[in-house]
């Protein structure tokens, strides 16, 4: 038996029913994969979407199994289905979109935890600010009654207490602004995930119909479809009955936990929008001196007034602190307003026309 055959024989005994090629190290341990290159000095082994090269002086064994290699390559095709290396060029852009979607899902889950922590702390900050406001009122009243000439020490103590309240209030107000920014950035990350999810769902079906049959394509569409289904299944689903109004989806919304409004679902509208008449009926408060420009569907630009809703609820889907605008009467007819993206962006929105329902999907609350 030649020295090389002796090495192969020993490796085969050690590996038993080894899957694919393998290399064993003098220091202990083993790597399995597919040996793609071997010289007198080096061995290069592929272990999936990457390769590694080792000096033969480091190795105690080298084992080849061409039959098992084929099986391992099929496993890699399934495991690394979105890796460019295992895809035809025509599918690589779609695979890149899938990898981006997976990244956005991770970012959205992290953002959801960030939002939950920020909102918990924000409640504490608001409570502390209310306490300080009350303390400020009490100290201010005492300062008005105090006589610095008669009792300077008491007066100075009140001044120090007042300054301390002002300082603590400023710090808490700054923290409140930071927490609001965290909430906004977190909601943007979640919205980006839902947008990517909806876009990839459409692209997957479009490309599936165009791609020629073949093992890499078949595996990619099967695995990507499974992953997409798992992403959708991980979301909470809210089904909302809708009425068709001039070809649009019409829903009933609860505004500020008090009044109901009929809104047209409009993914082209940046904000939840109310007519001036409906905003008055809904007891919304807005500053008529504050104006922003908004472009209508026909391209016309008009002045609208920003307003923040304490809450907006549709079915079981509820959001707090929703940005909205009040639009002059005459631009929207027969309804109270539009359900725009300032609400919808935080959901994955689908229409089930057959059942007359809107499907809103959102991330489940963090555990």
C-alpha cells in the first residue's frame, strides 16, 4: 500500500460513512466539503459559498468521495439558494432583493423592540414632567409670597429649587425629543420592511413565470416561497370589512377613541386626510396659521393644515400619534377623508376583493 493510499484508507476508517470529501488536521478536527484543487503543497476545499486553502503539512488525512460530493452540492443548492454562486445570472437581482428583504426583517424586529423600550421610557418621562410642572407651580407661588429681605435663606432655597426644576425639565424635554426620534426611526424601519415584503411578493411571482425550468431556478423559487410564507405567517393579521366606493376601498375608522369617520384607502396619499367639515365634526384641533403644501392626484398644489391624531383605529388595528392633514372642503366628496400612508406604512396591506376585506399585517408585539 502506497503512503498516499495508506492516508486515504486511514481517513476512510476514521470518517466511517463520511459525506463528501474531508480533510483531517494534525492538531485534531476535520472539515467536510468538496475538494476543488489539490497540489503537492496545498489543498483547497469548498464548504458552501466559500473556499479555504490549507497546507498539506497541516493535515493528517485527505479523503475523496465523488459520489457524496454530488449529494452535498444538492444540499448547498438548497441551503444557499439565494447565493449568487448557486444561481443563473438572470435570477441574481431577485436573489439580491431577497437578501435585502431578510436584512430589513431583522432591522424591523430590532426596531420594534426599540420602539417598545422608547415608549415605556416615554411614559415615565411624561409622568416626571407632569410632576415637575406641579412642583414648578408650587415653587413659583411660594416665590411670589417670599420676602428676600426678611428671610434671604428661605428665598435663596426657593430660587435654587426653581432652578433645579428648570434644569431637570430641560433634560427631560430633551430626552422626550430623543425618544420621539427613536420612535420615528423605528417606525420607518418597519415601514421599509413591509414595503420590501410587498414588493418582493409581486416580483417573485412575476419572475417565476419568466424563468426557464431548471434545478437552480426550481430550488430558488421553492425556498424563497417558503421563506416568504414564513415571513407572512409571523405577522399578525387584521381583516377589515370594506365597502366599494367608486372603485376604492372604504373603511370605518375610530378617531381619538371617540368619533367615527368614513375613509377611502389611498396608498397614493402621504397622510391621513380630512376635509375641514369632517375635521370639525370629529373635534380635531389644528392651527389654521400652520400650512404645508400638498399635491393632489391631478397635480394641483394646495395649502393644508397639519394635525396629529391621538389615535386612529380600524378594526383591531390601532396606532397612536398619527400624522394627518386637514384639506379645504370641495377636494374630497362623499367621505370624511383618506386613509393615507401615515397610517398604512406601518402595515403590510393587501386587498382581498373576493371577500370584500382589507388585510393589514403587522409585527406581533415583542415578548
